C-alpha cells in the first residue's frame, strides 16, 4: 500500500519541498560556492540541479552528481553547513590533482539520451578559456539512435561520470564493461519490483537507477511482463520506467499521458522504445 501511495504522489505533485529547505538547484549552488572558496585554482561549473563540473589545478576535470549529498542534507536540513563541508572535503584529492582513479567495483551503468551529450558539448564550447579541440570528457556508448550508456563511479561522497581515460585505466571495454557494471548495479540494488498491472506498470528499484535496468536482459521477457504485443517502455527519467504493450492502446495512451503531464527531474526521453531481438528501438506505431 505504501508504494501505491508514493506512486500517486509522484505523479501528482513532483518535486514538492518544504519551504524552508533548499531545493536541488540552491543546494548545488551553495556546494559549488564552497568548493571555489575552499580550493584555490579549482574551476567549478553548475551544469544543472545536483550536477557540477569540477576541474583541478591540472587539465583533468569530471562531472559529479550530488544526489548522495543532497539526500544526507534532506535527512537533517539543520546540518547544511556540516553536510556541505563533508562532501567538499571528499573531493579534495581530485581538485588537488592527486590520483583519482575510479574503482571498478563501484562502476554502474547510466542511461542518458543524446541531448545530454549535446548539452555537455555546449557547456564545453561556451566555457571561457575552453579548448574547442579538446576531446569529449565523458565516456559513452550508443544504446540506440536516441539513448546512450554512460558509466558512473558511485561512492558515498558522490556519483562521478567516467571519462575515456577512466575506462582505459580499468582495462575493459565493450560488452565486458557493460556486463561488469550491470553486475555491480544488481548487487547494489534492493529487490527489483513493479507496480501496476499487465496493461501499464512501473519498475521499482532504488529511485536512481531504474532506467539502467533496460540493460538487464533477463527481466525483459513475456514471462515477466505479460503485455499485449511486444514489450514497450517509456523512460522519461532515470528513476521512471513505464512498461506496456505494443498492441495495448489504452496502456500506451496512459503512459504517454503520464510522460507528457509530468515535469521529471533527470529527464531522459519522452519517446517509447520497443524490445526487439537487437535490443531497444524507437517505437513508431
């Protein structure tokens, strides 16, 4: 019953916050300001809510998520300064240009869309002093014409996207890399569940990596999802995966309505994708 209530609240009042608590954007800006004041020579750019790009005294830079930090803050908003300081301290080694090699055991797959890649490219292009010929800093692989698979090092302090150099240092690529990262994620996630019925259901996991489960081939079968026709998913955000059938007009209409009527944080794609023998393809009924 609790999950049903949460599902209804999510689709009715997304992003609700107490008036005296910093929202994600304000928290991110406070964090960025503290980083700049704490580390001489650091370059910090706010890309979006809970997402910052940090460069140290060398040429290396990385994009970090502040989801974990913000979650800690929400558990006790009175401790804002202490939480910020704790997480600012945790990135000191990277800003100081010390060894920041990621741990393979903490590498998780992340689904994004091509517009995110374009957004990062635009940030690079418009950043003062940026090298227009610099290689793209984040590693990604195409999933289909719309979606890409990226990889992130998820630690207690932050979630940091992997660069091409990070992946090269790990010594694995391609399908082996994806399998290892997915295994890490499955070991981390609580029990994977679903809410709804055979016409339209929603994947439930940890609230961060639901979209990544598109890579988990074992669950995408008619034994698990008894839909009408082929399995069709909508992934409007990283924590939202809606499942219906290619021949279920009512389910498709309900899913499209939920996607169009909600303003999702960490948006991915408004489109539907159908499960095929080759993976996920844009669904064009």
